C-alpha cells in the first residue's frame, strides 16, 4: 500500500500574510494488490492482442507477461480489480486465464 499526500491551502484573504495561510495535508490511500494468472499467452502477438484492454483499464496500474515461465504468467498490479474482470478481459480477446493463489 502506498500513501500520497496532497497539499490544500486555505486563504482567508486575497493577500495572505503571516498567520493567514494554513496548509493542510490529506492522506490519500490506494489499495494496491498483485494478481497472478496462468494464461495461454504464448507468443508476443498474443500479448499485443490483449495489450489495449489491459493498458486502458482504469484499475490496472501495471502488468506483464512472463513468456519464459511454463504457465505464461500474467502479473497485474491493480487498485481493487477483481480476478473475474481480468479473466473476462482475456476471454473476450479469445485467451485463457486462471488466477493462481
């Protein structure tokens, strides 16, 4: 899990002077998790076929496929994505995907 701090400035007047400018920090937390899947993505062109779906999914932060692994592992770093969503993405592209636990 990572935490990002944002700064919000509150001004009471248009021209803040000493004591008139306060800085507040509000923590933003993201629940990042790594999901691991066994796939049948065996060739680089298979990966190219699913790349647009994975790249533009709003909750997928990062992903990669290990073609050197016997299970052609797909690793996804996400912000609260369900495994079934990933399985549907690959299934819609014509590929097999099974979550490993």
